[in-house]
């Protein structure tokens, strides 16, 4: 047998690397996505608060005075709280599905940016949550020091690589989408 095997397939591992070079997302787009995400949560909570502010007085008027009024107010507060909680859970589920499928939250999707691995491969939900979000949540919970770590995390975006501390932990970058 000759030392060259002409018809042997390549043995290199194949990856899901992108066909075109990736363009890093701008700092403004990343900030905007963070603001949209925060405003989305605020909108859900305000919606629940408005529902409670409208529903509780209506139920109080319907039930009149006495023990039935107290029951009506309690029921209205519980329903409003439950609806707000379910809306918030729905938003979290939507963000998790989009993070798994597209590497995007609601804000990132609105501003057409996404999270990928540094080599361009898709970053799964496990990596995003366990290495990108969870360490920053835990570090941010440290009294006094947590605030400094969170501030440093956000300020690191001004480096040339535009990688924040949470990007370093998870080996991710945020890029523009088409």
C-alpha cells in the first residue's frame, strides 16, 4: 500500500462556524438592548399593577361592606398578583427559548444583535445562563463589592474587544445579525 491514500476523507472536526465574518455589535446597540429588556420587564409589572389598580376598586364596589368586601379585595389582589407573576414567567420563558434558538433576548432581537461563542458558533442556553448570567448574579450579590464588580463588568465594554466580564466568563461575543 502506498503512503498516500488518495480517497480517504478528511479527519478534521467540522464546526458550525459562520460563512461570513462576524461584525461586533456596537456599544450603543448593546446598551439599547439592555434598556429594552428592562423596559419589557417594567411593562409587564406595570400591566399587572394597572390591572390591580382597576380590578380591586371594582370588586370592592361590587361586594359592598362587610366580610364579603374583604374577600373580594383579597381575591382581586391574588388574581392581579398571579397574572403579573404568570406574565413575568412567560417573558422569562420567551427569553429562554429565544436565547437557546437565536442567542437573543427580546431587547437583542429588537436591536438585531445576538450572542455567539467567540469562534462564531452558537452559544447554547446552558452556557449563556451558567457562565454568562449566573456568575454575575452571584458576584453582584456580594455586599458593597458586588456593586463595583457590576460596574466594572459594564465598563469593560469600552475595550477594543467590546467584551464585558460576563462575556469573558462565557467565552462569548455579541454580534450584529442580518
